[in-house]
């Protein structure tokens, strides 16, 4: 007679799986087998139902090894399934977090152009990032102009009423010193950092991001510019991962850091763009002012035909010319070149102009005007390590007797109608701003009818052709000789046209300035 | 009250699965379909309260599915959210006339859940 096979009951309790063998004859328990899931989670129970009953099979009593193998296999599969489920969950969460990140980045990109202030930009970026990463607190800390001082610009925290974030202004706008620690390192651009709570709390200034963190902190710098010229605007600091509607709290990792870096880069670029635009506007305004203070119409003086022009390739120039009445009624024609052609040169030039105009009204001698000018601006010039070369001439109506003064400036050229020759008129006085306490002296110059005096800056003679050669005095003299029979305005046009045609158009050159003084009166008496 | 039913229709498995996962976490009963035909089957059988419908799918577009739902009086009141890739703005008018909402991908899961709660009156 064939022996009746016993029943087996498999049950799972927590992470343990057991099998009981019962006699097929009378139902008495024959043997108990146990196996443990290679994991301490208690998912098994939910998988097999709350009463623990999973399946009952009949196995022969002498198959203990087979039963153990079966149990181990069940335990392993339960474990694998459980692991798979958890992996899938974490993949879904990661994929949702990525969707959230991409969506929020897109939103920031779309709205960034309509933000009017740095604060609006920061709000947009920080709120988006807070939602995308899901954190307990997202902050933007701005670097203030004083060394080592920062302030919180915006902070977003979860709104307990809704699933949104709200602006928390309670800690914003209070300057604090950053002595060191993670924030100093992040602002130095040395690191994007994920910092454990303990370290963050120790290093953060009380009442600033990090001082109240419970779990983890993620900090990334906000900068603009390229590697050679980078400006740090501030830092984004995310405190404590937080569970949201669809995901458990994820520890900060590369995905969160990447998103923070991307949004930080966009914020930095936008702030940088705004700053550059603001500087551009200022420069345009400065250029306008500078242009407006140059003589707008050629001066008129009986016996002379006068013309002057200044062209600045950059936003701001350091060249200047002027027609100013002297105390004795003569007209002082003045040309000057401040070293450099940037905003600072332009400011020095504007200052020099005011001094010159003031002095001209009080003095009658061109030498005295330059001496006074030198005294007035020497301190400013030496402090800013700048200097000015200048040349000027005093003209009396209907008189060919001039006085010429030259402070280290390019020697004026003089066309003599009688011979058709062009002379160079070198001066011997030094540059303005180089040596303190010196005086300047004018030299007499006589012009006959048709003679032309040309004052110019080094932008003319040092204009560079594509092959590297310079325009130089001899080309300028040639242009002057060729055009001297024309009106002052046309001589000036000839000079500028020649320089423009000669110079390499691809290079933004120096400022170019020239003044033409043509004597059309009687010969000097 | 038993859980509200939501159907997610998208031929991209990762979007379909992730969105279902998020909705399940928010305690909805969620069904999935990978194309328009499957979607209509589930719609007629389960009568979901809300359908997320991808526009660009093979065989039958989301528009086609939505139009069939709207023509079927027995399905009146079913909320439909159309999901479309950015850059297909010309379809917006068509989408807005048949759907309750017209969302542009990439969408934010947070917004999706907020919208679901709003449309289902929770």
C-alpha cells in the first residue's frame, strides 16, 4: 500500500518563512522547517496575506532536503521581488524628480526675461528649485560689496496649508559676516557641497542657512563670467530633503546637485547680464555727456577758418579739444589727450575741461593757463596714475601772430602757403601730471594768409594699418600739404578720411582728434 | 467613499509608470493604457473620473480618443487632461475645446497632482 503523503503548510512571519509537515494519516505535525529572508524587512507578510497562509502542498516525508531548498528558494524570490519593487519605486521617484526638474528649469527659462530686479530673479530660481528638489528650506544668499559680508535675499519654505512653497522674509536683508566654513568655501568657488547637518550647524552663523538644518545641506555658488573673469554673486543653499506628494525624502545626491548647479548658473547668468546692461547704459550716458561738452559748432573768429573733430571708437574717450576765450579776448584753441581711453580717462578729461575753462577766463597767457591747469589737476592725475598731453594756441582776430604752447603733446604741423612746405613745431615743455610745480611757456608763431596750423592727437599718427605699419607724421604732413588749399572743414575731412582708409577697420583703434586753424586774414603785422 | 479612478494614457512607459506611481501615492486608483485603443477599452470598462491623455501616440491620437469620449453621452462628466510636447501650440485651440486642461510637456508632477485634486474637487 502506498503511504499517504503528508500535507505541508507554508507560512510567513515577518522575514521568516516556515513549513510544517503534517501526517497524512492523522494530521499530527511531523516536522518544522524554517528559513529566513536574507533581509530584515517585513514585506513577506503583506505579500502572503495577513493570516500568513501562503500555500499548502503535499510532499513525501523523506524529502526534507527538497523542502528546505524550496523554502530557501521562496525566501530568495520574496526578497528579490521586494528588492525589485523598491528599486522600481526609487526609479519612479527619480524619474518624477527629473520631470519636475526639467519642468521647473523650463519655467525659469521662460520667465527669466521678465524679471525686473535681482530679487525677482532670485525668487523665481529659488522657488522653482525648492519645488523641484523638495526641501524644507531653500535660500539665496547674496555677497555684499564689503569683504566677507553676505545677506539672505530670499528663502522659501513649505506652506503647511498647501503643497506649495511660500516666501519667508523673516531672516532676509540682515547682513552677516562669513568668517569661514562651508559658505566661504562655496563662495570661493572651491566646491559645490553636500554637508552633514552637524558640520553645517557648527559652521553657519546663527540665524543663517545651515544653522537650523536637521539632516543635510546642499550649497552651490551663483556666479557669472568665464574662467578668467568670474564674479561670485552669492550661493544657493538647500536645507533638508523633504517628502512631497509623490516621493519620500530623497537624500541629496548628484541629481539634486546638478539641478541646483543648473538653476544657479541660470540665476548667475541673468544677474550678470543685468549688471552688464546697467554698465552699458551708464557708459552710453557718459559718452553722451562727453560728446555734448565738445564744441558743437566750429568757433568763429575773424581772419580764421576753424574746424575740430573728435572720434572715439570705444564707449568713452580720453581726447578733448576746445575753443575758449581768454581773459584778454583772444581765442584759445586747445587739444588734449588723457592717457587711456576708458571711463576713468573720460572722467579726468571732464575734470580738466572745467579747470581749463575757469582758468582761461582769468588768465590771458596760454602758458599761465597750462601752468594753472597743471597745478589744479596734478594731484588727481598722479593719484590715478594718469597724465595728459596738451597743446594750445592763442589767436587774435585778424592777426597772424599766434602763441603756441605744448605740454608733451604731438608736435603740431604747420603748412606754409608761400613754400607749400609742412613744418613740424616741436614743443619742449613736459607732460601734465608728471612733475609737480612746473610752469609752461608759450612760443610765438607767425602765420601768413593761407597758412594752416594742425593740432592732432596720437590717434592720428599711431593709426595702424592691417600690415602693422603706422600712419606717422609724414603721411599726415602729406595729407595736409595736399588739402591745405581747401576750407578748414574739408582739410579736417581729408585727414579723417586718410586715417580711416589707412587703418585696420577690424581693430578698435585709439581716439582720433584733430583741429585745423587756417589763417585767411592779412599777413602778420 | 472609494478611491477616485484615474487613467493614464501614454506610449512612453516611463512617463506612464511614473505618473501612475505619483497618482497612486496620492491615493487614487490608477489604470494605465499605452495607446488610444487600449485607452478606450479601459474608459468604457472602468469609467475613470479623470483621464491623462498623451496627444502624440501611434495609431490613435489623444485628440481622437478625447473626441470619442465627448461624443459618448454615457461618459459625460469625465475629466480629460491632454498632455502635449512643447512646440505644438497650434493644436492648443483644438485641445482646449475638448479637454478640461491642456498641459505642455515637460510637466511638473507637483502641478499634475495639484490639478488632479482641483479637477476632482478635493
